[in-house]
C-alpha cells in the first residue's frame, strides 16, 4: 500500500524568486498512475524530486502512507526514480546496473540474480544482461532504467520524462508498455511529461501544473470534457481548443453571423472555447454562420484539420476545424462555420475560470 500525499508542499529556490512548486495539495491513491503535465518550467520535475528527497521543501508536508517523509534520506523513502537520461552506470553490465541497488542494500548475490532475471524476463532483457549500456539501443537503455527501478519493488515509482529520448514510433509503443506494466505491478506511480498526448493516454488521473501552481486534477476524460480554466483548455487536447473573446449583447454573443446563447448570469466579458470537432462546416455566407478563410489544411488520411482565420478575437491564432476526409478544402477559399451549441465551453473573461 502506498498513498502519496502532498499537503501545501512548496519549493522555493531563492527568497526573491516565485516558488517552483507553490502550495501543492495532491493525493495519489494506492496503485494509481498519476501523470504530472505542464509546460517547461512549471515545476513537474521539482515535484518528483521533492517526493524522492532530492530537493528540500520550504513549506507544507509530503507523506507516504501517512508517514511524513520530509526528514528522511532519499534511500529511506522507498521511492525509485527513472530519469530522462536513464543515468545508467556505463562501466557496469545490464545485470549489474539492475542489481546494484539490491546489492548495496545487502541482498545476497543469488537473491539479486534471481530478482534481476525475473524482471529481465518481464522486460525482454534476458539476452542483454551481459552487455554494457553503450552497446544498447535507446529503447533497450530505457527498459534497463525501468528494470533497475522495478527490481527494488519500491512503494512508489517516480518517472521523469522516461520516453523523451526515444523516436516518435518507439515512444508510442513504449508508452503503452509502461502503462500496462504499471497496472500489472500495481505500484503507485508519478509520471512527469510535457506531452499532453502522453498524459491523456497513460494516466489514471492527470494533474496539470502551471508556474508551480496546480490547475486541475482529474481523469483524462474529465479534463478534456470540463477543463477548469482557459489554460487547461488550451493545453490539453490536440489540436488545442480554440478560445475566442466575446462581448455580450442582450444575453447573446456573436461569432460573425453565428449567434450563440450565453449562460445565465454570465459576466460581461467572456471567453468561449470550441474544440476542432465542435464546428459544422457549410458554404460561405450560409445564414447564421461565421465566415472563415482557409489558411492551412492538414491531411491525416482518415480526417483533416482545417486552420482558418476569421473576424473574431481568437486567442493564440487560428480556428481549427476537424473535417471528414471526403471534403476538399483549398487554401485561400472561404467557408461558413456553425458552432455546435451543445459543445461550448464558457470561461470568465478576466480570470479565465470556467463558468
Ligand atoms: P521541464 O519540462 O523543462 O523539465 P519542469 O516543469 O520539470 O520543466 P522544473 O525543472 O521543476 O520544471 O523547474 C521549475 C522551476 O524551478 C523553473 O523555473 C526552474 O528554472 C526552477 N529551478 C529548477 N531547478 C532549480 C535550481 N536548482 N535552482 C534554481 N531554480 C531552479
């Protein structure tokens, strides 16, 4: 059993800088796969390092199964880290790398060898046990780094961007393997990534961070369906949600000629969010549509994304529309867009908080 609890946990590198992690409250359930996601510098790695004991904590507490771990040495916390660069010992074989922590903790040679070969079988590393890291592919090194964490049978895994050195194809297959392995082992896991697709596909729950502040925690589905604010709305989902500033006139807002009903008791300044699948495409000038000009077409085979400009206040650029592969779109042409009234996300204009 390992429940991980951050309670107001704060890391401040210097008194005049804003905290790298700011009063973090987060509970990770026993056996849960929790993904920490956010842009570069938002405090993901620092959060993991605080849990593992590699960073100090200026305020708040961190506990594992109710035991405060802040005073404990890293090696006494029973947390195994998998780093982005794998941090393998170059002069040791795969077997020695995997068994190192066990031998260090006083385990016999025989027991260590048994444990290592069990985990090597799980990760299909049996043939490679006598090789040095320099003779391994990137994907194999990544599996050795995982194996080294797994042999320890820790209470908690902390993984810091473990897939970022793999090529795109290997990353996709490895992320499915890691998620399946974690479920099989049932070990509580905190996994850091800046890649929102990785976060959505791997996590039981996802915690979104921005500038050291937790923005939202929820299942991938909850975060996609009900982003808590404009930051989460824009960050999670690919292509990103289109956010448009609108003014209200007698309880209605206008996107070109498209009129949309505004939630009751809404403030004067509002942002409406639409995902790429929430537009209906019609001919230009269709009654009740927003006229848009095609700027770029991204063909994905089964579907296409059409990037358009329009005379509305879109934050971060262009409107993106998902369309069927049968439609033909040409850059420079116009089309009519009708927003799907059932799929609108509303946010308060100034704070960005979901209504
Ligand atoms: P990335 O995805 O780029 O790895 P991250 O979300 O993991 O980013 P952190 O590495 O946790 O972010 O960094 C959070 C903030 O703390 C950043 O502003 C960073 O510059 C700062 N920071 C990290 N380590 C130190 C340090 N040793 N000294 C001073 N500031 C630091």
